[in-house]
C-alpha cells in the first residue's frame, strides 16, 4: 500500500501527471494512487504465483535501494559543498572521488548481493517494468529537458538560475 503514497509524492513533485496527486478531502488518502495500485495489483495477481510476484517486488525494492544509495554518493561528488541536513558517518576515501560515506557503498553492495540471489524469472520479470518506467520517465521529462537547455543558453532570462 506504500506505492499509492509514492505515486502521490511523484505526482506532487511533477514526475508524474498532477492528477495522480489527488487526495480524499476527508481522510487525506491519495485516492487516485490507491485506485491505480489496486487495479495494477488485480491485473498482475493472476500472472503468476505469489512467490514470484513477491520476488519481482523484491527486485524493484532492491533496485530502488541501490538508486537511493548511489544518489547519496553522486550528490556528495557533484555538490561537495551543499548544505547537508544530516551527516552519514564513516566516510572513507574512494580513489578519484575523495572521502565518500561507507554506509551507502555497503548498501549498494548488499542490494546487489540480494539481487543476484533472486530467481532469474524474478529478475527478468522486474527488468521489463523497470525498462518501461525508464522509457516513460524519459518521454515525460523531454519537455523539461528542452526547457532547461533553452534557459541554459540564455542565462539572463528569469528562471535560468534554477537550471
């Protein structure tokens, strides 16, 4: 059920269509995301046994955990002087990158280990929606990339400082 909140958060941030951020007036439940999750679960459930579906879900979660940990490392690399609301203890040198937190590196290694120990059908079953999601995100973000490129060409225009 956490997926309906993820859909709501992504829609609120503009990564998905805004209408997916609709919430119930009385309860605050992201009703559109909940309905979408329920329909998707109903469509997927007859496709295989519960164990395989759980393994595919695990694959998706392990990929997400890997991306979160990699994002932390990349943000430290690309924006070393940015304000940090929290500290990650245990930084060790990473050749060519400087001091990087150890915990995200362990998180990536652990997730990779868990992924390679999943059933091959689960990995293949997880790669299809992952590839579809990447393609859809690329298509959805295309107008934003063009707008950012245009603003970067003209730094004197309003909004160029946000690129």
